C-alpha cells in the first residue's frame, strides 16, 4: 500500500521506516526543508538505534522517500498520517495549530478520497474539530475520513516496538477507514483493537497517564525506602 506521513520528527520518521519495512511505499513530508535534505542523505535528526542504516536501506529499495511539498504528499496516497508536534501551551492545553494547518491543506488540495489518521497525541474529540475544518474549507465533493491510530513506542527501542507492537489501536467511524487500516497492518501479529475514534484518542491518554502513575508510584516507594534507611542509620 502507499502511505503518506506529515511530520518528519521522531514519530514520523520511525513510522515511515516501520511501514517501509512492512513492504509499503512511504512518502514522508516536513515543512523544514533542511531536515528533509538531511533525511534524503540518510541523516536522522535524533538518536535511535538502527534508524540511519534503516533509512538508507529503505530509500535504496525505493520504499521510503522524503519531500517538503505538501501537495505532492497529499496526491501520493489515500492514507495520510499526521505526525506533527502538539506541544503544551502555557495554560496546559495542546497547541493544535499544525494539525489545523494540515486539515486546511488537505481540504484545499485533495482531489480524491483521503483517510486522515491521527498519530500525534491530541485531546479526545479532536477528530470532530478536524472534520469540521475539512468541511469548512473543502470542495463539497471531497470524501474524507478521519481515524485515530495512536503510537506507543519507547524511545531507544522505537523501531523494534513499531515492528513488534503489543497491540494496535484503530479508531474509525466508517468501514472504509477501518478496512484500510486493518489492511495496512495485515501482516503484523498482535491484537488489533478496533473502536470508534474518540475511544482510540482516549486510549492513548489512558496509557500515557497509567505509565506516569506507575513511575510516580515507583518514585514514592524509592523515597520511602531511602527515608527508612536514613531513620535506621540515625538510631
Ligand atoms: N516522541 C515520542 O516518543 C512520541 C510517542 C508517541 C506520540 N508522540 C506524539 O507524536 C507527535 C509528534 O511527536 P514527535 O516527537 O515526532 O515531534 P517532533 O517535534 O519531533 O516532530 C514534529 C515534526 O513536525 C513538523 N511539522 C510541524 N508542523 C508541520 C506542518 N504544518 N507541516 C509539515 N511538517 C510540520 C516539524 O517540523 C517536526 O519535524 C506529538 O503529538 C507527540 O506528542 C510522541
């Protein structure tokens, strides 16, 4: 299958390499031309075990390509993964301006059916806002689905995690989008959890906050242990 990815940061590049390894043809786009130029030379803007060798190998096989042209990216595939940053604003809310800019570009340039897949971490319900943006700016004939396919990779073993996930979450509201994503992951052996889009968006936050809670719990136990050692030593 053909896959378009917007955002050549950590998640976009790892996702691109991963899909290329699965045998798909992948085009990754970023508005940072310098980053794209370096990626074309096989230079990765972060450290991740095996990523540079993997990029060179997949580019050589012509399964992985890079561009800074959004129109080329939109024309390339039905499946378009959003992997742009969604940093926190001073008030704690997520900055979704990059996501909005992508939705507007798709509304403007798409000439045929597209399935826009959220991989970026976004607040639950963001898909409704993307759908509204698409409706507002697109030609009335544009057919477009939105889906959520959150990422759970760990930095340091991201490529390994992508190729051997413990589960894949696919949130869609149409059969067409669900079937496209199930086909994309057909050869990956793991449980595939299908849900509506909002549930998939929420699963990502439930998973992130559960991880944060486990780390806080381990830190509190460590503090308690250290306190009890120092009390014993002071006796
Ligand atoms: N890093 C992780 O471990 C991780 C894991 C799971 C999910 N996420 C989520 O995935 C998303 C991406 O994270 P990341 O770490 O890859 O971010 P990143 O900042 O490394 O990369 C984002 C990329 O998007 C590009 N970009 C921004 N706006 C763009 C636009 N309008 N058009 C084209 N390109 C644009 C930027 O130039 C940058 O290269 C975030 O929502 C993050 O929360 C991250």
